[in-house]
């Protein structure tokens, strides 16, 4: 059976794994663990100026790039726009 949707999903999954060194399903599990952790409480709301926190997903993706690819924090800020949120 030739299914373009399945092929596209496989390509996207492979691309995600290549870029972040982790399968997408494991990434989703990691994000859920971070959301439950008391260490990430500050990313559940707003800061003192009522500015919303960056999504935990972006922080996890940044950490994976930092660990898996040796990016600098400046690279992460530029690619994810973490501080423009």
C-alpha cells in the first residue's frame, strides 16, 4: 500500500530524530515529565511583569540541541526565539 501520509510522517519523524537526537515520542514524554517537575514551575505562568513564560517545549528542544549538537545559548536564542516570546 502506497500511503503518502505515512511516508510523510516517517520523514518528519526521521528529521526530528536527526535534529534533536531523540525520537518524537520520547520528546513528548520528556516534556510531560518537565511539566510535572517542581523544577519547572516558573514556566507555568507569567513573570513579575505579567509576561508569559516561554513554552516548556521550546526549552526542552533548546536543551536537546545544546546537548546533542553543541550549540551555544546564543544559537538557541536565535533559532527558537526564546526571549522574544
